[in-house]
């Protein structure tokens, strides 16, 4: 087989994927399109600027960016942190790094300096690239950091990536990696402890594109993909970058915060065929559609992930727009969706069935398979799962067990075999599809001078979507007031990523605890 080629046999299920011994994933996703005569076609539409980037331009920019990053990285870890909004430069940096044999690490742009500092130190990154919007947070992180990257670049402005790329060569031979070589990392958060870097291989990207995007969702060359979930999430990375690039389709990007108005404006203007959202957004979009009808006729299908999609939202969306929302569960460690509904086979209120190419097991406390219909811990196995967490053997051993991935989710299979989500096995919350640690919010509350103790749990709102609720013990119970509750909310909004503030604050006398003094969050859940 010729170097860097991947062969897919879709006549069998699951599709069989075969790699050349020397394989760099940037070749099929970027270079290949030129050979196939797709250079003229629009790969990316940037809604913020109105720019359209063709596949030929994409290849040119990826090569320049790869050369630039390689010259800056020199002899170093080769790891490049990206605090970059959704924009074409995200593509140039990510693929340029991979093609040059470096390791891009896209980071959640909603994080605060403390998390960035940890990640800079933990990754011992060679470089850091950020979008202007995040300059302050990045600067604060670097100021306190024990590790100083060799290079720090902004995507725009003078001496930026855009500027320096022009000087770099447009010729770049792909680094001679293999399908199993380390390719990129994604940081994932847990209920305690700092974010951990999940290490993904070149093949992981191909696996999600073949088994989920092409074979399950049916993404094709004529599709226009628009994801409200940003590229730094594994979910968005697939939706708006790797999926369209795999089949030669088009991605629409926006650096703006996804609101109903923003997403509807983009859908009306760019007429995407596939829309990817999270349940909280679908709920907000439905409310907005009650006020003002919008033209969503370009959509042939919608996808939801990040947290469970309530059946009621599925039904209301179908009634209102005539399109299905296919709910599927994925994770950062698995890279994308591994259990999903499909257009031909769906059941609202469930995550659907196992995506071909993956295996699932629901097990009890002892690790034995549960009886049909019983709930247990979900494990999955497939060819896209991270090999390990960087620098964290303990969490690796807990999560990656004999080739199986411990999802940390509780599931059962209904009588017809659909997988039904029952919650997390830990106290972690998914708020608007994004991880939220109760411990972190509690920590922030306790920083307030009037707070003695705090406990945070998830509570379902009117749309059956989980939001944080705080139970607060004050140093002086007499201080409790609505004004103080508002002050605590502001305090949280300031110190935490925006989506993490508690939506309800309850002042209580004390918190339920175990004999050893551990807060029993489950007793606070309503
Ligand atoms: C939860 C869901 C119920 C579940 C993700 C699609 O969410 C993604 O990755 P994360 O690492 O979180 C993983 C955890 O989120 N979850 C995700 N989807 C669903 N729970 N129903 C769902 N449909 O707890 C899971 O373990 O942030 C989603 C594609 C790629 C992803 N990374």
C-alpha cells in the first residue's frame, strides 16, 4: 500500500479499515482532496468574516503553519497548546502540527487562568497559540507558571500566526508517523483533581469518521456541517472539522457564543444540512421559535450529545422543524459518539444502539455483566479510544481497563435493546453539555468570606436539564438574604467558567455528612 493511505471496505459491517505502515492522518484529511480534484471546493465558511477557504487554500495554509510550528518548536516536546476560537486558523494549526509531526492540544476556551496554568505545566508544552479574546486569561496563567513555553503566538494581529505563516514555505512533506503514533491530546476534567490529557492516535480520527460519521450518520460530500459545540470539544472537533474533511464536505464556523439567534442566523444564511447541538441549546432554540419562526428548511438532520436529550425536546423539535434530533453518547476519551440513534432506528429518551465498530458492556460492582434490563456501569471498546492519560498512571488504570473504557456512566438496555442513560457514577454534572465539577463550584463558594461550607448538586430545570444547585452554610446564619444569594452568584460567575454558576442558592443550617465527614451530595438531590 502506498504511504499514508487508508483503505475502507464498507461492504462489511463494521467497515474494515486498513492503514499503510507509514501513515500521517493529515494526508487523507488535507492533501488527498487536491489529488481528488477538490481544490476549488469550499472547505470552510467563516461566518465572522464572511471568508470562504477552499481545499486548495486549506492545504497551502496547513503546510505553511506546519513549517512555522516546526521551526519554532525546534528540539522540544513538540506539544502545542491551542486556546483558539472556532476560525480557519484552528484548522491550520491543528493539521499543520500533525502533518509536521507535532502534537496539537486544543483547550476549552472557557477555562480560567488556574486551569491553563496547570495544563501548561502538566503538558510541558513547546508552544502556546491563543486567540485575542483569551489574551488576559493566558497571560495570567503564564505569569504564575513554572513552565515557560518556547513560543507564544496570537492568531491575529502583528507577529501573529497569520503574519508569520506568509513567510513560511508552502511545501511540507508529512512526518512519517504510523496509525498508532501519538497524534493529539484533549484535556478532560474529573470531579476531583486537575484536568487530565487524553492521548489520541492518528487512527482514532479515522475510526470516528468511518464508523460514526459515514456509516451511522451518513455524512456525505454535499453536506454543510454546522456545530454549535465548539471545535475544542471532541464533539465539535468531529462535527465541524474531521467529519466534513473526511468526505470533502463544507464546515461553517463562528467564534461567537452559540445562542438561538446566532445559530438561526447562520442556518438561514449558510443553509447547513447537518446541525450539531446540545440539549440545553435545543431547549432554548425551541423557546425562541415560539416567539419568532425561522427558516430551518436546509437541515436534513440534527444531532445532540454531551448530556441526555429529554424525549420531550425531541418531540417538540420534530413537530416544529420536521427534523429528527439523533441523540448519541460520546466522550473525550472515546473521541466521539459510540452509542447512537440513527435516522432509521431511533427511540426518543434513549441513547440508541451501539455504533458498529464499538462494543458495549454494562457491568455490576464486581465487573460482571448485569442481567438484561438491569442498570450498571457502562464500558465500551473501540478503535478510537485514548491510549492513556498523560502523566497520570492512576487515572489511566481506573479508566482504561484491559482495552475497555470505563465511561463512568450508569446505563441499562431496555426490552428492545436501546441504551438508556441513568446518570453518572460520580458526582460530576454536565451543564449545557460541558463538564462541571461540584467540588470546583463548592471551592469557589467557600472562598467568599461569609461562607462556611457549601455543597453543590445537579437539579433538573423545567426542560429536565441538569443545572447546578448550591446548599450553603453561612458563618453567621443571620446573614442569609436574597441580596447575599445574588452576591454569591456574582462571586461564582467571576471566578469560574461562566456556565458553572449555581442557578439556585439555598441557605441551610448544616450539610448531611458521613461519619467520616464526607458530604453526602446524593441526600441533597431533589
Ligand atoms: C455524558 C451523555 C447522556 C456522559 C462528547 C459526543 O460529551 C462528550 O464528551 P465529554 O468528555 O463527556 C462525556 C460524558 O458526557 N454524555 C455525553 N453524551 C451524552 N450522557 N446522553 C448523551 N447523549 O456522562 C459521558 O460519559 O465532555 C459527546 C462526542 C464527543 C464527546 N467528547
